[in-house]
C-alpha cells in the first residue's frame, strides 16, 4: 500500500514500506520516491516495525507527520 504527499516545495512523493532485509517483512524501511522530479534520489527511514505495522502507520499518519519522516530520511 502506498500513498502520496506534497512537500513544501510542491513536490509529490510516493510513500510506501519496503520489504525488510532479504525480502522478509521484518523491519522494513519507509521509502519516499519523488514522482514530480525524477532526478531526486529516493529516501528511506527505518521505523522499527514489521511490514504490516509499517503499512498501518503510513496509512494512519497525517501528511505533516510523514513530512517530518521525509525530512529525517536518508538518500538511498
């Protein structure tokens, strides 16, 4: 499951949980992929949850909370 958010620069980001290490669902990262400026590298951040919980958190977070995660995420 993914969703999109718009940052303060009007860039649209797709947000989704990755598979964890070796494709397992434990400890996935949250991935941010820019849909409006394709030359920007994707970003990721760990949130310490399994994939199902990560999906729930992404779904339940408001845009402001996801923008905070985006600001803290590191480039891949």
